[in-house]
């Protein structure tokens, strides 16, 4: 697997970048647990940027973040400064869509290569961004509806053959089956699953860890939720037992 080479020896080469990103995380506003915001430990942001490089989704790419409460866009910006010291050719262009204006303002202040768009993903998707991006990061709420909605928006916005980097909890075989069904029904396929790739600050669910699921979009890709989301089980606080116990219409019969 490509990602297996991102070990501690590799990360040690980016000590200064990790320290810079760590300070940005410390200076950022607090997370909002009501909308399931979490934040990764600093080295994870740099590790995500390195994952983009390994998948050839960094240089010259249009990168989308479907929500960015852990500020991955700033980690990508830091790595861009390191890689493109002598020019602008090949610098990635980043777009962040998020409901939290605090996050958008903070990112805009600290990244000159990022476009920020306020978007409540429950609303209908923004059609002007359809089929535009080479890859997308998403770290959705840990519910069926959360994964389905965020994945649907990403599917709509990325190009065919784009990669989707999905951070989601590691769990039971039944949960993995439901995730895979969602992926297949969206006309995507799994490239690799990197177990316990993400490590979150203060998160209690999943022992503060989650997998990185790398997907690829086919030419027949389709969002399972193409319009406005009208459900009530998007965030974990809206369901009694978490995660993944909200069975939306798209998963009936599973």
C-alpha cells in the first residue's frame, strides 16, 4: 500500500512543518461538539498532505475539503510553502466548504491559496462546483446519515477518477459492510483502507482514532442524496446510540 511508507522516519523530516501546524491548531477557536467537530493531532495534518503527494493529488490539483474542522487545508498550505519556495507553478488550489464561519475566517486569514465557502451540507448542493475537483477530504459525523450526506456532496463535486479521502471510525464487520454498500451504491470503489490513520484530540469515540478510507470515483459516480437533506439523524447527539445506528432511506433493507 502506498501509505505504508508514511512512518515516523518520514514524518521526522517535517518536524518544522508539524510545529508550525501545531501552533495554528492551538490558536484556532474551540471545536463545536454540537456539530460533531473534532481536531486531529498536528502530525496527522501533515500526514494527510503527504498522502495527497503519494496519490499524485497535490501538485497542480484542485483540492476540496467537505468540512475542515481539523484545518487540513492549513497543513496543505504549509507543505505547499515548503515545496514551492521558488515559484507558483504547480501550487495546489484548495477549496473549503464548511458551515462554521469561525473556521472559514481563520483559514482565510492563514492561507492565501484557499477559497472558503459557507455551505450547510443539508442544503441542496452548489451546482457550479459539480465535477470540478481532483480529490476531496471528508471527515463526516459518525452516523449513517452523516457519512451518506458528506459522501454525496463529495461525489457530486469531484471529477470522475478523482480520489476521496474519507476519515471514519474503525468498528464492527456490520458497520464496514454498510460503509462498503454506500460506496458501491455511489459507484465508487475502495483503493485502500489505512487502519487507525487519524488520531483526534480529546475524542472518546473509537478511542480517539479513525481509519482513512481512500476511494476512487468512476465515470458513473452518483450521489445518494442529490438534493436537500431532510432527515433528523445527521449528528451523533440526535441519536441515542452512536455511531452508525441511524438507518436512513438509502440503507433500508441492509
